[in-house]
């Protein structure tokens, strides 16, 4: 049975939205759902490796975006939670593989030794593969009260996002661009819209699909997500220069060390900050049709440029 959507009514006196509290609450809910999503089975080692990275913390931005968008479009948290968990499984998988010696070769992630440092390269590759496959199984088997055609649309959107048209393609161009400080703004934008932006966009779009949103809403929310996705990466590049290892939970200064072209290397720190703010303003402008129920998405957009980790 397909569950009825919630009524889109607004309270008479809008309360001031407390983003910190909202993020904290949503993080707790997502942590609990992730913890319950994968049980240890035989062979224990692979499940432990998958759980080690999945439950290592992180901002949980992608699941929170998915839940917030489903809510905005009149759906419920329960409808979106399996997809929210799957997004975090895919994100975690991409971090595990990105940290491997054959890729970015990093020793720390989310304040802990990287997966391959604890379990070895072989198990880390397989832990990533296990998380990626399970993400799709999880959406297909655990999503309730959503029309089957919308579940299929979500599975297709996730597949498109992780493949050569998304994360994989962005990562390949990123690897090819290493050591080339003269790459163009267009190439840099291609790398980041695919490597970083695509999964953030999928988080928002899938949340909307699960709530059976109209195509105009999906298009608008997609543009919101594209803008915050690029802003997120610009701030990521800035933090790689300005933040500490402790703040980031990973090695800072890696971009300079690996001779990677970044937004600050292209535009400087100040112009990069201004660009990120402009993108966030454009993202928020896409939400002008929605009332205070879009406050979480507006606040998340603002958080993206003010975050320090
Ligand atoms: C998906 C099949 C498949 C392969 C992966 C390795 C790879 C191909 C892609 C790399 C993707 C990647 C690591 C992009 C960087 C995205 C990014 C800015 C990550 C940091 O995200 P945060 O700050 O991290 O949200 P937390 O730890 O808070 O979740």
C-alpha cells in the first residue's frame, strides 16, 4: 500500500530554525539506522570492515539531505530512511576506495586510521564493494510505503550517480589531472560536479522521488543541489588549506602536496569564498516557492559555507 503524503500546512507563528539542534537530532537518527542496517555475519571480518568505516562518524550530510527533501515534498522520514542509509553506504565506499594507496593514499579518515590501514588493501577494496552492493539491496528490499516505480527510479538514479557518468568518471579525471596545475575551470568543474556534486544531488533528488514529487519540484531541487554541491567542494578545497588535521579528521594540505588544481589555486582564497557564497545564495533562491518547511534545506545550504570541518 502506498502511504498518503503529509499535509503541507504551515504553523501560524514560524519558530526560528535551530540548525545545530536539527543536525544533531538527525545525525542521531541516521546513526541508529546505519547501526541497524548491517549485522555481523560470516565471514565476520568483512562485516566488521564495512561497519568500521560506515559507523566511523562523519557529518551524515547526504542522508540528512535526503530525509529533509522527502519531508519537504510531503513524504515521511520512514519512506526515505533506507535510501538515506544507502547514500551513506555509497559515500563511505567512495571514501574507503579514495583513501587506498592506488588512489589518494591517505592514512586517516573521520579521525581514525583508514580502512586499509586497519584491514589491509584487499579487505578494504572488498569492504567498499560490499557496501556498494548492499546499498542497492537495501533500497530495493527495505523501502516501504513507496510506489514500486519510484523505488526503481531511485535505484536507477543511484546507479547513474556512482558509475562512469558520476563518481567513477569524476575520480578518473581527478587522477588524470594530478600534477597538472594548469587545468581549466571547466575541467575542475567537471571533476567536482561528478566526484562530489553528483551524490549530493542524488541525495536531494531521491528524497523528492520517494515523496512522489512533481517534475518541476524535482528540477528546482536538483538545481538547489547542484549549487550546494559545487559550494561544498569549494569550501572543501579551502578547508584543505586553512583547517587542521584534527578539525578535518584526515590529513590536511593534501591537495598542495599532490599538486592538485583546486578552486583556491585557480581563484585564490577570497574569491573562492565569494564564489561559494554566491552558489549558496543561488541554491536558496531555488527554494523561494516553499515556505518555512524548506528551512532545513536553506539552513543546510548556509552551513555548507560556514562549516569548519
Ligand atoms: C562509487 C563505484 C564508486 C567508486 C568510487 C573513489 C571514487 C570512485 C570516487 C571518489 C569520490 C570522493 C571521495 C569524493 C570526495 C567527496 C568529498 C568532498 C568527501 C567528503 O565528504 P564529507 O565532508 O565527509 O561529507 P564526511 O566524513 O563528513 O561524511
